[in-house]
C-alpha cells in the first residue's frame, strides 16, 4: 500500500475525541483489577472480621496509607508513562520515596524493640500467607493494567511494567490485609513490601514482552 | 521548528475536534518528516530505504490509533518524536535477524564474511594435493587453481603441453578417488 493511500484511508475514520478517555478507562481497569484481587482473596482465604479487630490500629492506618499511596503515585506514573513524550519523574520519585520510607520505618521499628522480641514481630502471624498470596492476588490487577496500558502508548516498557507490577502488588496486598491482621510495622515492612517488590520485579521482566503495541 | 510546531499542533487539535481534512493534512506533513527521519536513522546502521517507508506507515498508523492519548495542553512535536522513536526501536528489535533490503556495500560485506569458509576448503584441497605425485600436483595447481592455459602451464613447468593435459586429467581422477575415500572414512567414524 502506498503511504498516500494509507493516509486517505486513515482520514476516512476520523472521530471527535472528547475529554480524557484514557484516564477514565484506566480508572475503570484499576477498579476491575481491585475487584478481581478481592474476589481471589475471598475464594482462597475468605474475609475475616478478626483481621480488622486484631490489627493494631496504627499499623492498619499505615497499611492503608502505604497501599493507597503506592496505587495513587503508581497510577499517576502510569498515566504519564502511557503517553509518549511526557516526563514522569515526579511520580516515580514519589513512588521510590514511599517504598524506601516504608522499608526504613519497618527497620526502625524493629531496632526500637528488644532483640528478643524481633523475631516474634517478623515471624508472628503466618507470614507465608502474605508471601504466597500477595503475588497471587496481584495477577488480576496486573492483567487489567497491562490491558489498559496496551491501549495507550507506553514507550519505556520495562519501567512501565515494573510500576504496573508494583501497583498490582499493592492492590494484592490490600486484598491480603482484609484477611489477615497486620501485626506490626516490621511485619508490614518485610512481608508486605517484600512481595510487592517481587511483583514489581516480575512486572519489569514481563513488561517489554506484554506491553508491546 | 517553532512555526512548524504551532502549525502541526493546530492541525492535530482540529483533527481531534473531528476535522478529517485537517487530520489528513497533518498525516501528509508528518509522513514527509517521518520518512526523512527514518531514512536517516536506518542509513546510520546500514539499512535500506524500503524499511523507512514501512516504518513511516507504521508510525502514521500508531499516531492515528493513539490520537486519543494526546494531551491538548502539551507540545505536539515531542509527542510525535517519542512515538517515532518507539516504532523504530520496536521495529529493529523485531527484525534483528532478518535482512530485508540490502545495499550493495552490505552484500559485499556479507560475501567477504564468507571467505573463511572458502579458505578452509582450499586448505583441504591443499592437503589432498600433497598426496599426489609431484607432476600431477604441479599441473593441477597451475591449470585448475591458478587458471593458466595448458600452454602457459607447460611453459611454466617445463613439461610438454600434452604431458600437462595428461597430468591434469589423471590428477583430477586421483583426487576424486582421494575425496571419495576421505568421505567414506568420515562416514565410518
């Protein structure tokens, strides 16, 4: 096909673009992904009222802050990364600060207690649940995010994939927290942040393959 | 550049508002720029102009199908450039091993790269030749390898032209036997 013919053909399907269709679709994908994560949690573990009762209130607030923060900053990054030529440094910095800050807070809380109590803080609740379930619950949101990002135009596939994995991991962690009481800040730092970072790593590995458009 | 940015962006915005003719005009102007960009980039890595045309079309399609992504508050040229760069890297990754249209220089490069293979067979032949009687070897070297005529070979070797002919004839037969024997020895192994 000649290029001029192609242009004429493309010109015959020009529709008016209104509002910000991509942003709206992205939010819908995120909500669908979160719903999938909660459904997976319900199917595998089942929601427990004790999770909310037994969780330390301060730690629970921190969990919510972490999950919501990562999802918000990550979404802001992804919306920019899906649009060519858009600098996304600010949300990326925010994201790194959030994760590093959380890991540091966990480490600080660990150092603040007596060494004998440390192991109990980290290995107290069934930590294997978090390790296995957060990546499992992240699969749904990750697929939803990849689906919507491919409708956009991401140009740096590895970092976009990493952040998509991070956001999916955070959503998965949020779902996991509905089942299991979060015992302590170090527990959060190790068994929540760890699997979430694992999801980010997987996202970075998969990104260049699954996000191509 | 600035004037062009203003013009192209105006066309893009009109296209986003549903003006098909503005959209076509935009794509036409972009196609010229994109073709030049891709030709330039591909020439640097020694690839041909046919691929530049493919890439131009791919990029125009990408711009068309992703036009909803364009943020009206942003500059237009960097948006297009980022898409073009992405299409180029994606294209190169996809076609890493296949060679679609080679320039003459490249073909020559490829041919010269194959030379070592030729050298190997030659070494093989040399090894076989050493197993022939001196007269035959000399005649074959002169006539078959250096490409001399029978008379030239006769003058160079001091043999009579008919002796050269006979030597070449017998030598080639002897070589054929040697090669056959070597081949069956390989199979036996």
